[in-house]
C-alpha cells in the first residue's frame, strides 16, 4: 500500500505538501473574496475536490469556516452552492474542529426575513445533523418552521426533521407527536402528509417509540385507502420494521396480505419490492407459511410482471437459509414432498415460460434447491434444473439484446453453481455449452467461454477430444477484427489453455499465433499471453511476450514485457525435469535462475514511483531464492553419494546419542540443518508477502500460500528423514480433503504434497532408521516433483482490481523532516497520529478494513554528553493502539517518555485488520526525530553540584515540591 510520509498537518511552511494545500486554500479564498458572483460560485464548488486531495482536519476546518462566512453574508444562490458542497462532503464534516463557530455562523441566517434563506439554512442544519444531533436551538427552529405558511420552508423543515430523527433519540421522541398531529390534522394538505409520513421510518430508537409509530401507520393505512397514501405508508412501515427488527414477521404477513387481497397493481408492485428488501435483509425471519403464501400468489396471478417480481423474491430466498427451513418443516418423505411442494411446482412451471426473466428465476430456484438440500435425494429436480438451463441457453445464446445477455449471465452462473455442488452433472452441462458455442452470437460466446473456463478450473471436465471443436471455432473467429471478436479470442484461448492440462501441442500454438497475427491487436495478444502465464503454459506465453516487445511505446512497458518473457523462459526450463536424473535437474535449475536474474533486472527497471511493482518484485525474488535452495539441497544430497557415511556410522550415532552422526561428515558440517533452516526462512518470507498483499484476490493469495506450504513440506521432510526422525509429527502437515480446490495448479500441487508426505511417512515407518540413500532419493524426487508443476502467475501479478492506501499525518511535525523536535526530558510528548484511508474505483472488492493497528516505537540514536543519575528503565517506547476508521478517517494519541538525553528516532507503523480479524502488514511507516533536552532546573542543580556549591534554600524548597 502506498502512503505519504510527509505530514499534511502543519502551519504554513511545514514542508512542500503543506504549501500545496495552503496555497490551494488561499487560491480558493481569493475567489471567495472576489466581487464577482461567478468567481465566488466557482471557488465554492471547487472545495469538494480540495477535501478529496487534502483530507486532514486542519485544512477542512479552515475551509468550512470560510464557507460558513460565505453562507452568512452571501446571497441565496451562494448559500445553495455551500449547501451542495456540504452535502457532497458529508463524510468530512466530523473533521471540523470548531463546530460551535461553524454552526453559529450558519445558524445566524435562520433569523432572516427571507423564507428561502431560512429554508436553505434548515437544509444546511439537516445536512449537518451527524455532528450536531443534540443542538436544542436547531431542534426548536425545525419545530417552529413546520408551522410556517411558506411551502418551501416547510419542506426544508421536513428534510431537516428526517435527518435529525435519524441521529437523535431525543429529537425523534419530541417530534413524533407533532408529526402525528400534522398527519392526522384536517388542515394539512395530502401532498404534505405524503412528505411527512416517511419521517416515521426513523422512530426506531426504542421499543415504545417504534410501537407508537407502528400504531399510527396502521391507522393511516386503514383511514386513507388512496393508492398514493397506501404506497407511502406501507413502504415507511417496512423501513421502520427493518430498522427496529422486532416487527419483521408481522410486516411480512401484512405485505403478503396486501399482495393477495389488494386489487391495485401499484400496491402489489410496492408489496413485492418491500418483500424483496426484507428477503435480502432478514431471510431467516421468513417462515414456511410465508413462502407458501407467496408461492400461491405467484401460481394464481395472471400478470407476468407481478409473477416476475414474486419469483425474484423467491429466487433470493432460495439462495439463503430460508429454503432449508422450508424443506425441513415440510411433511412426508424428502423425495415425494419435494416434487409436490408448491415452490417446486412453480419453479418447474416457470422454467419454460415464454418470458425470459421468469424462466431464469425458475431455473435459479431449482438450482439453489439442488445446491442447498444436498442431503436429500433430489435427482428429478437436478434433471429439471439441467433441462431448464439448457433450454434457456439455447434461447438466449441466439439473441444479442441486453435483456437476453442478462438472462444468459444468470443461466451460466447457475450452471457453474450446479456443477460445483453436483459434479456428476458436469459432463452433460459442458457438452451442451460446447454444442451451443458454434451457433451462438459473439456476445453470448464470450460469456459461455467464461463459464466453460470457470467449470474447467474446478473440475477436469474438458477432455482432449473436445479441443478439436474449440480449435475449429478459434480458426473461424480469427477472420474478423471487431472488438467482440478480440474479446472472444481471449476468452476462447483461456478455455483452450485450461482444457489442455499439459503442455500445448505445437499445432495448437501455431493456430493461436496465426490468428493473432491475422486479426488481433497487441492488447489482445498480451491478454492471451497473460492467461497462458496464469494457466502455466509458459512456452506459449514466452513467444507472445517476445512478439510484443517491439510494439510498445514506453521503455517501462518494454522492460515489463521483457521481464515477463524471461520469467516464462525460466519456468519453461523447469518443464524438462525428470525423476532420478539429478545432474540434469541441477543444470535446468541453473538455466532457470539465469533467466530469472535477467528478468528481475528488467522488472526493477519497469517500476516507477507511482507503480513500484513491490508485490511482483517480492514474489520473483522469493522464487529465485526458492530455486537456489532447491539446487543447494540437491547438491547436498549428491555430495552424500560421493562421501557416504562410514559403515559404523549407525553404531557411532547410538553410542554418542547424536542421531545426526548417521549421516556422516555432511551432518557434521550442518549442511542438512542449514537447508532446513533456509526453507523455514523462505516459508516465513512467503508469509510476510501474504500479509502485505491486502489488495490481492483470493487465487493469488492461495498461490502464495501453496509456495509457503511447499517450503514447509521440504523442511519437514529433511527433519523427518535425516535430522530428527523420532519427534517428527505428520499430523499438522496432513492436508484436509474437505477444502474446495479452486484451480488445476492447486490440484496438482496438493497431489504432490500428499504423495511426498506419504513417501516420507512410509519410509519413516518401514525402514527406521532410514538409510541415507533412501532419504536422499526421496528428498531429490520431492524437489523435482514440486518443480515439475508449472508455476502459475496469478491475477495480482498483472492486475490490481482493488486499491487501498493509507496516508498518515503526525503532529507535532518538524519544519524540515531531518530536523528533530525538541522535548524536555522531564516532560512527555503527546504524539497525535491521524490517517485517511483512500480507495480505488472498487473499494472493498475482496476485503474491507475493520480497524487500523498503529504501532509506535522509539529508539535512542545518540546520547548527548554524559548521563548524571538518570534512570535508564525507559530507554525505549513501545505502544500499540487499534482505531476504527469512521468515514475513512481515524485519529489517536500516544504519550511518549524521553528520559534519556539525546536524539530519539520515533517510528509509526500502521497495519490493517479486515472484517475477519486477519492482520495485514500493509504500512505505511513514518519516522520523525525527537531531541530530548535536560530541563533548566536539573541542569542548574547538576552544575552547582559539579562546582561543589550546596543548592540555595529556595532551590531546596522547589526540589521538595517537585517531588509531588
């Protein structure tokens, strides 16, 4: 994660970044002071950009105070602009330090004679409700304005009342009666009532308030049966129930009642929409009777639009725990009742409906039932799901309209889910996809290729016999150069790479390269090469990277492609490894290391300050060290053959009590012990790389984890076979067979792990103590077996989908980063640490930050002079705090002691904790220097003692007091 090491938190002149922030603020301030309205408005609307760029409190506080001044003295248009800026920058409001001053300037406009100015002020107060929830003057102004005769002011008061009700329990309790009187009052116009009713959704702060609001809404539903009133009241009812939680079952029953009995389609649509909201939020509150009532309504409705909505609710529920409750509470045996249940009947009836959306929801329900209720015998339902999916596939693949594509996506997602849960259905599903590929539209083909690749990654279902069909299609596509065709070339190449589990044949490589030369651009070729690297087809990838080297416009891109070419060549060298041929293995590893060293040099040249390629460099360096460790281990094993242990080695080992003596001279040189420690060290470094990759996708992290496990496996094998056979345990290394294997690479690696463990365990049990020859052979074969699995370069190596960075600001901070901050040794330094979490375009795609862990440590760098009777128990400071970011901002303080005189180095390091409680060492790390000075009084006393003068009476008295 990137971070800025410079502080944004200082006065003018405190570093370059601060000057930028302050000059930007001064520039906007100049615009605010302009006499021209246009320039003033332009300056106001540029403030959100400033907040985004410099999101720390000192600047935001100054900026909002300037905006409050504009709001106070400007015209209504300027006030409206300030209101919009405040609403856009809502997450920065809590960083305002002088809240009282800010509110005072804004609130002064509430006493204006202009109702529009008062209305804008009310909206401004409503927008600030999160930072002033309990301001009584604001509460009073809102209550007063609700009685205004000006409609604009009343609507603004309603907006403010809704916002304050959401934030303040006292305000909600106080305004509830007022709102109910206005809603029930005959003088209140109907359109105003429609705006007042939604305020009641915020009356959930305690049970009595929620109960009284529900009673009022119940009265309104019966007293005002008009369509608009029923729709607004029911929706408010639902939102109130969803927030208060206790009344959700009652609300579901009420909505189902309206869905069944109310003849108006608008009301039915609203009921369906609210049922969908409750199905997403609280599926566990749906009883079997609720689902049954919804099924009956769907079976009996003549309107396709309503049936589509009800099926949408049911398909949402079918993917949750509600479906298990539905089947577990059904009477009769599983197989007979499953076929006769209304939900299953409805899904089967809708699978072949002429409306694509209804059919999609039908097959989705059947798929979810088959996936969720695996303990039941649902073979007929599985077949129904497969037939329904195939029918939809045929229908949607011929149509390239957006609706058909959306339905096709649902269908293909269901296919992947069904095959994952019911592997025996995979063959028929894959065959139907391959058959349909030839006649489908290009847009559909792309989606179908993604589906095929997803299925083949989980299960090896694409046999070599199917490659012919794929290659024919590939030749056919390559004759056109449209964007869809380019996308399809990449998707189809991915399927081919996944399906050919071993090395690609020369014929396939020739066809792919010919099509790329004929009809593709460089970007398509790069994407195909990237996929080849991910699937372990390094020979193909190397040739494609080589062809692209001369087609890039930047030297950074050239070095990047050159490094990828070298890495692919290095991995290609390792494919020629053979068991029991150790000299050949050493030469292959040496050749691979040569290419890897060339590649890492290119990769370093490709990095830029904005894109440092830290993960890529770390991953490749670890791979180089791993190959060197493997090479060293094979050399160590080989040297045992040339210098075997003496015939009496076992006897010497038994008499000396040192089991290592069995290995002869090598163990005395600690060669094997060194190898074991090297592999353990590599495993630790892989763990560090894992912890630093917060933004990586799960497949990349799993890849790093597999590399770490391979290091631990070899270190364990060395320990079990040679160093300490007695105490070696196999329990912690045994793989759990329940884990879902996500890729072919993982499948092959796990197979090697299990095979090596079995070999080591059997040798240990059968031939204890193990002969040096058998153990050496086992270790070398394990190394070769691990290297023969082609390395997979996963997505994060090429592409970062999630981007998260933290900026830290320390206060106090020095004017110059190299200058120390002066502190007296009898005082404590209050170090304030503030930070902002910054996200890319897809925040929280893989994992979210739950809290930030801040670690502060100080180290004495240099002492100044001699120490005179100064205690040395506080030589260093070590503190840690966890803070939860709110609106991506966090702040905390540390109290640090610097008793020892001299220069201290303070390091603040941040790490993040995700929602699963996992700690990620993401950084950044910031350093400042502190100079601890002796306080003047102690210095004076020390000097007097040196000169042999007793301290004066006044000084003695001060010493007595200073003890307290």
